[in-house]
C-alpha cells in the first residue's frame, strides 16, 4: 500500500492520504513512524475502527496505558470514551496542554478516533514545542535550560473545579478519585526527544504549576511568558474532524487544545494514550 503525506502547515502536522490502517504491513508502519517523527501530528481520514482495531493500530507505536483518574471502557480499560452530548459544553481537553505531563513517565503519544463529530466546530489545535523552543533567544534558552517544572493534576482534576458529577458517575465521562490528583512530579523545562534528539519546551498551562526553586510570583511570571510564547499561531496547525478520522500526536513535543464551540452538537471520540519515558 502506498499513501501520500501532505503537510498541514509550515510548523507541524500532516495528512495521510490513501491509507487503510487496518491493512498496514511492516513497511507502511515504518513509513508512518518516520512521518510521525517528522511532523509530530498525523491525520488519517476515512477509517472504520472498532476499539480492538484502534488498539491494534496504536500498539504499533507503543504500549497503551490505563489512566489513573479518567475511567476507561469496561471491556477496554485502556480506551477512554470521550462523549460530549448535544446541548452541553465540552469539558475534556479544553485548554492548551500536553496529555498526562503529571505522570512520572508522561504519555508518549495519543491516538484519537472520531466517530460522531459536529458538522462545524470542535476542531483541535496543535502547537509545536520544538518551534517554540527554537524561537526563544539563545541567552534566554541558556537561562532556563536547567530549570525544572513542577507538574500536577490537582487543578485540572480538582472535584470542586470540574464538578462532582464526574466523580459520582453522573456525566458522560466518569472520574475516580486517586492519589495521582494531588501528587507532584518534576520534569525539565527543556526536554530532549529520545528518538529525534531535538530539544523542545516542556511546560503547559494545564499541568505545569510552578518552577522548582522559584517563588510563586516568579514562577507565575516566567510560566506566563512561556505559555503566551508557545501559543503563537506561528507554531500551530489545526485539525478539522470528520467521521472516521484518526489523529495521532507526539506528546513529547506537542501541545493541543480541543475547541469548545459546538454546544448544540454531539461529539463522540475514543482516546488511547501510549506510555512514554521519563523526560530528560
């Protein structure tokens, strides 16, 4: 099988055209892996995947993991059913973040499959943290390169903030209270990609709450600058969903943001995250 790789923007992202991921052999997976490392975000349309097929595809890129807070599906605990009913606001993945940076070994990649999507709205934005790092001045990079960010889920998954319904099993997404919500982990502000060797900025607004060794006000000022810098449109691409779209991204060097602009419409996605390594 041959397929075409078409870039989505000058910063990152590519569409994979003419592919059926259920019919891939070793050569196709190797070529897709090479494209993934080059573009960091891949969009593959017109797929028809059950959960087993999605997991089989995802396993070619890593080991699926079970989330400690968000409940997976009963028969597939390593798959999260991300359902947003019509008439409700989206509440999962809204805001710039990197999946699960509050893990000791954060998720390496995410494979998201869109089954029901709104006719308009609900796009996902992605931002390259390679580009964000490279766009900083050399003196500034040298100043922050040795710094360590403090990551935690305590704000993003705080029951008072997300609402008690999720923890009581009353919403379309069910959370379970875990010690992981309050724990803190520390990761370098500048991370080197284990496969490409490229350096990228590794902080994000959802989970990076401080900088080790800095006072709260100092860390807030520095992180505020880095967050605004990294969210520049110059580093972004945008994915418009269609039914049957698979989008996969590299959490080691990419932010993403699920737009909440389709309140009147339903959306149903299935998410698999793959285990990663401790950032260095």
